[in-house]
C-alpha cells in the first residue's frame, strides 16, 4: 500500500491551520479537557455530561462534542427510542487522549501550591496585585 506524500510528510506545527495544531487545540480547549476527563469513567447522556462539567452552555457543549466526534475521539450513540436517547463515549483514540489530559490535570492539581508560590514571587517582584 502506497502512502501519499502529504500523509508521510511531517506537519508544520507553526502553521495556524496545521491539522496537528487544530487537534491539539480541540483536545486542550477549556471544554474539551473536561469532556474527555468526564467520559473516561463511563458514557454519559448530554444532560448528565453538562451537569457533571458545570457552567458550560448547551451550545458550547454541543460544539465541543461535535468537534471531538469529528476528530474521532468521541462516539455519539443515538438510540431509536422514544424519548430519544443519545449517549457519548470515548473511542479508543479518545481514551488515549483523555488519559494524557487527565495526567496533566492531576499534575496541575498536585503542583498547584508550587504554582501559587511562583505567582506570588512574580507579583511581589513586579509590585503587582492579582
């Protein structure tokens, strides 16, 4: 099987429209991170996901889910029942991404005291108040 020249060439991550960069933006977006982490535990219905994440508008959650679904990270399972039921879960690729994002979130939580100290030192050195 022949690989196309475009598929074989590395992406230019400095380009604004680089596919790698766009996926990275989707995975690490404010709501993308929270959706991925939440779906690691189990599939969720839309309303469950929205409640679990909190403070996300219906529009933003819909857009985030559609973007992650398009990237192959989230699976949307619409069941033909009345009332309609739609469940969202992670694909294998989505699980890989979510585990990486969760590791970063855990690191952030564990290192928050050090970050706060760094902020205080920075602010004190510049005489600013945040």
